C-alpha cells in the first residue's frame, strides 16, 4: 500500500464536520459545504438526474448504430450468483433500501464532491461483516482482478487519508461507499449495480452476456503517481512521439496553473473535467489532435494509451471494447493541458464516438496544495452517444423483447 511520506501536508482546518453527508434541507449543512468548497460550483446532480437521457454528444444529437446487442463473454453467471448471495445476507428492510428498479433515476445520482454524496443504497461500513463481504464479492465477480485491486486500493487510500488529516472519521474510511443493486440479478434480464463515494463512482450494467462499466470515476488524493502510473506514462509516451506541429494541435493550454486557465477549467470540484457528475448530457465538441493525422506507430501508442482505462473489464469484454475503440481511431481526438515532463501535473482527454477518457491532476482538498499536483488524480471514463449506464443496449434489448410496445 502507498504510504504518506514525502511532501504531503494536511490542509489547515477550515471546518469540522463529523458526518459524511449533509441534509440539503438544512441551511446550516449547506452553509458548511459552501465554506469547505468556497465559491466552487457544485455538480448539478440533482438538477439534471431527471432530464431525459441523451448521453455525451458533440452537438446534442447522438450518433446511432454504434452499439450492438451480442454476447461478449461477460461474467454474468458468477455475478448473478454472488448478487443473490448478497441479497440473502440482507433483511427485508435492507433489501427495500438496497435494491432499486433497473430504470431508477438513482443511477444518475452520483458525485465525487465530498460531503454531497447521494444517500441511496446501503453504506458498506454500516453493514455487518458477512453482508459487506458479500457486496464486495459482487464487484469482484464483475470486474477483472486488476480492476478490483485498484478499487480496493482507492478505498484503502481513502482511509489512510483520513488518518493523516485526522478529520472526517465517518467519511474518510475504507468502507464509506454506498452499494446499490438495480433490477433483479438475472442471466436474461438487465440488471446492475453502483458503487459510489469519495474517489469511486462505478456503474456496472449487465445485458445478457454484455457488460457496461461506465460512467466510471476513479481517483486518489495522494499516491496517484503509483496508482495511476500506466495512465500517466502511456500518455507521456504518446506526447513524446509527436512532431512539433502535432503537439501544437494537441495542446489546448500550456499551463495547469489556475491563473493561466479560464474559470471553468480551474474549479476546485471538477478541475479540468468536462464530463463529471451531473454532466450525462454534456455537449462536448472534439478538440485536439485527431487520429487520422497520426503515423501507424503513433496510432498504436494512442490505442495503447486507452488500455489502462479498460483494465477493470474482464478479459473478453475488454477485448471487445478495445476492438470497438480501435474501429474509431481515425475519429479519436486527444487534447492536452500542461506539460508532459516526468513529474509535472497535466490533464488529457481522449474522445471518440465510443469513448471519452479524462485524466486530471487536481489541487488539494484535504492536502495543502493550491495548484494541481501529480499525486492527486481524478479519472473519468464515459461511453458517449447514449452508451453510458448501458442505455443504448437497454433500449435495443427492450425493443427486441417488446417490439410493439
């Protein structure tokens, strides 16, 4: 496990709150949040969750015929078995709270913003040990071993951060994450789960033998250089491969300093992210360098750059997802903010019709860095054009099952 040595310093005390969630009907609670984040804009999660879902698009109109119902070898059987075992561990009251309909709005009620986590599902740290382990087994059966270890490392680092800063004992813990099942675990009918909390927001949707794991938000506030080393180094290798003219196209801004960026790219909550919580329908035009301007070797490096973000998928779904991304490599764009020196903070975005990846080095929330540092990492993976939450596959599934309804 990464330890807390080096240049980490806790941020000076700004407020003391015990609970990790605030009642938004409580004026004092809302005031406490705003004191913590200053004048930052909180994610518009509640305001947008009920909007008709479109997905991330470049112009407001989703592209069609990108995703197809097929068997991709997802570990559905084992995940269903473990999910039913988890339900057996719950009381009737817990099942009523921890299982929601497959089309519930709560899918879209997630946020990394500290103290503002939506409160649906069951909090892992409030479950008895066997039930908590059963919940974790559902996650473990869904993702790859590498993906599961990364999730568990992020959870452990959340607890280590709490110990280091000596605050938020109810929230900066290993198990302060809400787990929700959506739908009835089934081999034929769609279902899924959500794990949500600080630095982890992961959504898993099974449609038969297919698995969608987006939106995904993963991060850590310290140790990011180690935890996300592949995400950094493959991106740096790609940038090093470019000619001066290609770099000029890729580079959006040459500095990560807040004074050198527009306000919308320097906030304390989203940083440079454009597709974070509450942005399910964001219109985001392509920017940066396009894949059709790359040499064959550079195209391989760009495709390789996406691999660490697919690592949480099991092998067969991962191979299908990589093939899907490769088919649209000509239309894949990379944009960069900052430098690409070995120990520098930076941001990059990989955006195509079928994938949106964002890597960002963030300023301190609990640690005393007012500007981005490489040890604080936020990453986001989306499936644009209606693919998030498996929405397009769900649409096709129900159209196929009930063509006249």
